C-alpha cells in the first residue's frame, strides 16, 4: 500500500507540474503553481531582496517539466527547457492580470494559501507520508476561496480525490505484516479451541448417553429377577 500511496502522490505532482488550472473563467485560468510562484516572488523580494536570484532560479526549475514536454526536436533538452522558462516566469510574475488581482487580495487569502499548500504538499508528497493532508487542505482552501465569477475545474476535484485515496492507502499501510500474521495465528488458535470444545462436548454427551443406557439396562435386569421370584 505504500507504493500505491506514492503512485497517487506522483500523479498529483504531475498534475501540479503540468500546470493545470483549478479555477477558470472565459479564457482566464488560475494555476495553483503559477499563483504560488507569483505571490511568493513578490513577497520574497520585498522581505529579502538579496534572495531574488535564488528564488528566481528555484521558481523557474519548477516550470522546466512542462517546457520540456512542450519542446520538440533539438530543443528537447533540460538546458533549453530551462531557458524557455525565463519568458514564462516573467509572464507569471508581471504579465498576468488575473494572478495579480487574486494575489493582491488581503490576508487571509484562501486562494493564495491553497496554492501554497498544494505546491508544497505535491512536491514532497511522493517521499513524505502525510503530505496528502496538505494537498487536501490546499484543495479545500481553493474551494472556499474561489474568486467571484470564476468556476472550479475538474482538476481540483481530481487532485482532492487523489489525496483522499492516498490517505486511505497510508492508513492501510500502517498495519504491519507481523501483526496481520499474529492476528491470523490468534484466529487459528481460537478456531482450534472452539473445535476442541465442541469435541469435548460431544464426548461428554456420548458418555452421558452410554451411562444412561447402562443404568436402564441394569434396572430392566432387576425387574426380570423380581418377577421371577414372585412367580415362585
């Protein structure tokens, strides 16, 4: 079941890195990864200006998988894909009015919080049991914080379902094989004990029947003797 949980978490990570929209309206899409990168970049450069380059590189690395999938021919290399992320990241940070509007909302901004939780939980999910709860919390925040006039997309419900199944798989994996073996052994012992008890009960019943027959036969024999004495 641990492998099942890891598989479900990997599928959720693929949905995140493929940048599927969870909220949309007439051509305007809100992608959790892009929203998290947009808000995180602007928050970081205000709080820690010296980390701008590091944040830029880390954010762009999360955009590489999709650019690599989209590339073809000689451009289908990780290096070229990373170069393509420069333009994509610039658009996410400064060129998307929808992201700017959502990110500018006052805290607690459930849409932004949900995007952070989804991004974090999906990235660590394959190697960190319990991260599916973070992903589920992120889906819940986006569900509750969906911007007015926008509709939730099937991808949101799909990822929420994945997180729920991963949670159930993790719960099932908690039962160690040794405990299951002991449970089966204990069940076998109980079955044998019940069978032995039933066998003893049958033996006692047989003994009682035999004793009853013996007493009955003995009494019948005495009756014949008394009758014979009376005739004499």
